[in-house]
């Protein structure tokens, strides 16, 4: 992943904002300050148009038809697969399964790879995982007696790599780790973690839901076996996403869901599956959403420049400095190189109450466990507030956020 460079005057945040219709709306009579980007990013006109144009001008089911609309839609759908492959450096579109998001991508690996696991086999996760990279593995624990081992998180929010190294045994079958934490912002050293896993002959999956938003990711350079991503955090549509699988993994794994599209032939006696990646895409996919994800990647390619990423980091720094000036704030995640995600706890005030009051000032922040119960337990809390930045946020919005927080706190304490 590229390191962010210094902010540069060439980055025109107002021009970016003008592309997002929703950013000009008001909430409770105040301009919207949208800082819930780690949950889901807003959509630029280019993506809205791309999705609408599918419905308006060129829609049919994919892969099945011989008529013009079916061919056009299939072409656009497969082009989206190619764009995702380029976006993550997959090398070939055949290594990309189109899914409804990271959750489905991880469930696919857990279900398919998990078929080959037996009681007592081990999987390594970390304490900073999103529930979507925990629950599918608990299914295997419940159904097959697979053992989950947990790589600990240090106080500053880094993965404890020395402890991670000690978790491998002869029964370790897979590592599944988040690339960038949705709570701490920590960017895990994917290449090093992969090298360690492969040194033990163990494949590794990364949940890239946040990492792909805030820097360029090259799965080939990382060397990982699986990489999951989700479209709606990439300024794209909901119900879009992908799983990358290295080499011939997709040929070797059994299919996930069964149905139309994923077969070559079905008889009363049995099934011949389609070639990968189609083998993993049963049923009618989220066609317009996948095409919309392709459009969002085109859009990002032209907008998410090193200057834009530096801008996000400058916002994080400004917001962090503002919190540092306040008493009674505990920031979760201070690891070097973290992404623009700022989670914190305010002494004496519940995150939910603060978020609700801040909403009255037009400020959208997230409050809760962020689908990361084990991480909350690690820090001895039940909830935190989280402000997360996108390239369309501004320094003026950081000021409004800090001001709204001060007001909310003084109201409660
Ligand atoms: C780190 C991480 N992993 C996985 C997910 C799940 O993404 P989706 O619900 O789009 O599948 C999220 C969403 O918040 C996330 O932040």
C-alpha cells in the first residue's frame, strides 16, 4: 500500500463535493457533516448515473441471453469484474468472484474451504476483526469442532506480531485477518503477515473492506490467498463486492451456493459445475450494483490521488489534535500509519447519547460496538464514538464535528 504523501494544493475538495448530490442537503436545519464513511460512503453522480443507466437503457439478465440487451448487460457486468481485478492487482478477472459484499466473500471461503476441515483443525483470527470475519469461522467451530485462535491487539491498537507467530501449530489451516481495522484504523502489515503464514504452509485471507478505500492495494504483491472487499465503502452501490482468490484456489474449492449460473450441466444423476469464477456465482447476481461498482472504481481512479489520500490524513490529524485538547477523551488506535478512522470514548458520557445530540448539529458519526465485540472487550468498553473521513470531507467539517462534540458533552456532563 502506498504511503500518503503531503497534502498538495492541487487537491480541490470543493470540486469533489460538487459531485455528491447528498452532501448539499441539510439535517435538522444544519448542513450535513457526514463522518460515517467507514460504515458506508456516499455516492457520486457518476455512480448514481451508471446504476440508473442500467435500469434505463441496457438491462437484461446476464450470461443467459442471445439478444442485444443480454449481451450488452453481460459485457458491462464482466467489464466490472475486470475493473475490480485491475483495482486490486489480481492479474486476471478469473480470480475475482462477484459477491454482495465482504461478508458474502468471507462466508464463501469459510463454507468452501471449511468443507475440508476436521475437528481440532485451527484457524487464526485477530481481536480486531469485524464480526463478518468472526461469525463465519464460529460456524465452523460450532459445526465441525474447528478451533479459533486469537492474535492479540496491543494497547496502541497494533496487531501483536510476536504473539501471532506463536499461534501456528501443525493443525493451523488458515489465517483470516483484517487489513485495516474499521475501529482502530490500524493498517496491518499484510505482506509480513502473509510471509509468516506461508512460512508455516498456511494460506491467508484478508478482509480488505477498509484498506482498499484509503490506499492502493496490490494483492499480487501481498501474496495473500484470498482478499475480500465491499463496494458500498468504495463510493459504490450496496450489495456489491468481490472475493479475490490467488492461483487455482477457485478451481480447487467446492462451490458455495447452488443454483442457476454456476453449472455447466445438471442431470437427474448429478451436476457438472461451471468454470471458476462462475462456479461461485449462483443465481441472478446484483447486476446493476456490480456495474455501479465498476463505475465507482473508474471514478476513484481519477479522484483518489495521493493528494486526496493526504487530504484524508490531514483531516484525521486535525480531528485527533482537537480531541487531544479536550479532557477525558480516550482515543482507540494510535498505531503509526493508521487510516482516517477515529474512534474514541468520552469519559462520563455514553457514545449513543453523544451521537444523538451531535446529529442535531448535522453531524453524522457512528456510535456503538462497530461490529467488533471482541475488540470492545479487549479495551474494556461496550461502545465508542467513531468519526471516519472520506476524500470529500473538509477541515471546516472537522471544526463543526469538534464543536458539536463539545456542546454534546457539556449538555450531558
Ligand atoms: C472491516 C470490515 N469488514 C467487513 C465489513 C462488512 O462489510 P459488508 O457488510 O459490506 O459485507 C465491514 C463493514 O463495516 C468492515 O468495516
